[in-house]
C-alpha cells in the first residue's frame, strides 16, 4: 500500500487553509505522515500525522510565498520507477500581494497536469497524435507535479539562492487575475508553460499593455489554448477544432494551437516568439541540449550589460532545449531582424540566435531566438528556450537574468535604450519609417527606425549639412521630404528615398541656424544667438534666394537640437536635457520634459518617430526613449 494524494487547489494565500485529498493504492484506510517542503530550497517547514480521506494544512501567515510539495508517507517503500503520486504540489501566495516583492513568478500547473498520465488512454492529454488521448483532465487526481526533467527548478532555486525578492502564483491564478497582477511590476514565466486559457492570456497582455513587464525564461510558451471548467478544476484541450463543440458556439475559445483556425491569435503577438519557428529534440535526442549555445547579436543592448560579450560570441551552452522558440528573420543586412510576417511584432529586437536546423534528426529542426519588444506601455523579454534555468551557472546567463529582473522589476525603469551601433553622426531625422543622418564626413546615411542594431547605409552626399528635419505630413508649400540646414544657411530638401537624389533649395534660414524642425505647417529654426525663429510654409517666397519673413518667437533655452512629433516641438540642450512646447506663434516657452535626460555627451542630434525620441552624437550609439515616461508601478 502507498498513499495517493492531491491538493484541492494549486495555490493558497499565506494564512489560509488548503485541503488535501488522500487515498491508498489498495483502497484501505490512510495512515501516515506528511512533510511540507519548500521546493525551491528543500527546507522542511512542517511535519504532521495524517489519517482518513482528507488532511487540512493551516498555512502559517509567516510562510514565504514559494512553491511547496506535500510528501505523504505511510512507510511503504517506493519502486524507483513508481509515479510520485504521494506528492502534492502547491504554491503559497503572498497574503498582501506585491508589498514585499515587485516580481511575481508563475508556476505552470496547467502544463504539468497536461503531461500527467501521458500515454494512458483517456487519462492524459498526451501523446499528441493518439486518437484515444483525453480531451478533458481533472486537477482532482494524483500527479500533476513537475515532469522528471523539472524544467522550472533551475530558475526557482537560483531566485532563492540569490535572495531575489519575488513572490509566486499558480498559472491558474492568472485566469482572470487582473487584480492580482496589478500589485506587481514584472511577471516571470519559467520553464515549460505551454497551456494558457483565453482569460489567462487576456490578463497577461492587459497587464503589459498597461505598463507591467513580462520576462519569459521559457520555451514553447502559450502553444495551446485550453479552457477551464468546473470552477477551474477541469482543463479542456481537444487539440482539434472538429472535435471541440465550442467551434459552433464561440470559435475564439476553441482548444487548438493559438495560431490555428478558428482562433487565429498567434502566441508570438504576446511573447514575440513561437515554437512554429523553433526546434525540438525529444527522447534520446535530448542529449543534444548539452552541445548547443546562443550567438550574441546585439551586445550593446542593456540585456547584455556587464557580460563582456561582443557580437558573434557564443554563450549559454546547455541552455537550448528541449524545445525552443524563434521568429522569422531577415539577414539581408548581416544583422538579424524580425520580418513580422509570422505574427512576431516588427518592433521585436533580436538579441541572440542559434541555428538548430540539424535537430530535424531528433524531432524538429528550426532556430532559437532571444529578444525583447514593447507591448503597449510595457516590455516583454523572451529567452526562447525551456532549459534556460539549467544554465544559470554560466556567468553570462546569470548576468542576463539579473539585468532583466533588475530593469523590468524596478519601480522606475531606465528609459533610454540603445538601438544602433556607434557612428559619427552630426545630423539626424526620421521620415516615413526611415532614419536619415549625415556623418562628419558629409555622407548621407539611412537605416530603419526600429530598435534593431542595423548598420547605416550610405545613399548620397550632404556636404556642409549641419541639421536635418522632416514633417509628419505635407503642409502647403512643404512636401513630405527630408529638409536640411545647408551651406550659407540655406534650407534644402530632397525626396525621402533610400537612394541618391538631388538636394533642392527652398529658402534662406536665419543666420547661424544650428537646429531645424517642421511642424504645424511651418518651419522652426534655432539660431546661434539662442533664439527660436518661425515662418509659415505659405509665407516662403517662390524665389529661394529672396528673404523669408522669419519672426523671432523668443529664447531657445540653450537648445542645440530640435525635433517635431505629433504636433509638438522638442528640444535638447548641450547637457542632454529635453524640453517641449506647442508650436504656437506667441509667448509659449519650452518646459522640461518629464523623464530621463539623455546620457551625457550622447545628444547632439534629436528626432522623433512614433512616440519616441531618438538621439545620437559623433562617436555615440543611437538611443531611444518614449516621449512619455512609463507608468510607475507598485
């Protein structure tokens, strides 16, 4: 005889009670002992005698939020290959969420339950192609703990060993868990979190869009949509739209892959990556995990701060597997970038890649990708692999993990991020999703406006050009083109094409113009005398050599760079301080812009694009921040 056990819930708040359901393998009465262990430290917190069909744990209010296991023992020796049905796993949540820790770690009980009784007809959701697999499984049964590989264990133990202030929840707590998440700044998804309900996904996406952050140290994330029934104690996943009766009622809730018909909601719109482009090694092939490593692709990014890596270096050997996530990439510039054709947001920034096409012999060939992107007001980081936590002894994996938790878990997050390599840029603007720049040698350059570290490409000459500008839309006499402060204070323009094109004269600028912006149908110029000048496009004379009726609007506040975005002027001074004002012809003055100033000596040029401000200086990397600081959480 041995004990069979399961918990009546996957989580309980500290100070509350949790009931366990007990039985014996021979149907006789249960008598024995239970030991409660913190699964992240193996620390024993309690022991008690048990008998009968139920045992109730009164969770002390001072128990830390963590993952626990209750081990029931009636003295019967267990065979080495016997399922651990005498263990019941559960999470203790914080009684006051987010008060002691800004980071919430989700434990994937749904995925654990999906693999419970794999291969047993009618009892396990696996194996995927078996026609007698179950479509409904209950949490009211023994098992449902982590699989033998324990993909989540490495990160959970590392979090405890490093003293990270984190709290835990069951993934099922995120099913309608808007209020719970609202107390935290960062949600961590770990290991193998494959099964998500619609409510769970809506909760997490809403949390990030409102300014929360998501760190995914996992792979195969949110692959299947599942439904919860019976007050959350039954998980439904048909894996087949034809078999799912919900197809005729509410197609968005059909339990198939998130990217499949009729759901059509690719998981990578939330995670940035997908197993559809990833790789998998199963069975004996899982040994290949130890051989693989990432190649760093963007080491100027904050994720790699302090690692000492250079682009092209390998790191994280052993972290890739047994399943990885990826995105469709374009390598045409020599730097990988997301195409956006597969559901991955085009703004996704690729940080590292691994070519795992040879895994086809072990299961599924593909790639692994690590990266990050903005989702609403929040940030998503994705490590792209199930086995990340097993490689935390690697100093780079350790440092990257710390960087992600430190930045995304902070109440006030740094706003500036590097989006491009260093170059000798002296003039900068954005027009039609293209950055145009002039370097100190007088070459006109271009590249994409996105956050990937794409190289500059020379497309012509711009000798003696000291400032660039562009309008968001055409206004009267000013077509939607790239404008420049040229030799002898001439206003020039050219088409916004990424190939050679001629510059044409437009008008004469105020003497000593050093910064330029186009906004509200007019031209704004900062002259060397620290004065802001303005002229409407309709006032410009037809003869570009004739004097223009410039008016002085007042002091420029020490501005050395000027930009316009969404009907507003922005300026930067020599110390990188940013200010803003409306383009009103009158007594309006520049006022400080909330949020971080640009790092010292990095802001000699300024432009705006899609709600973000972009700066650089000769010899400096390109940096970007939102015009609006992220909301403070917690």
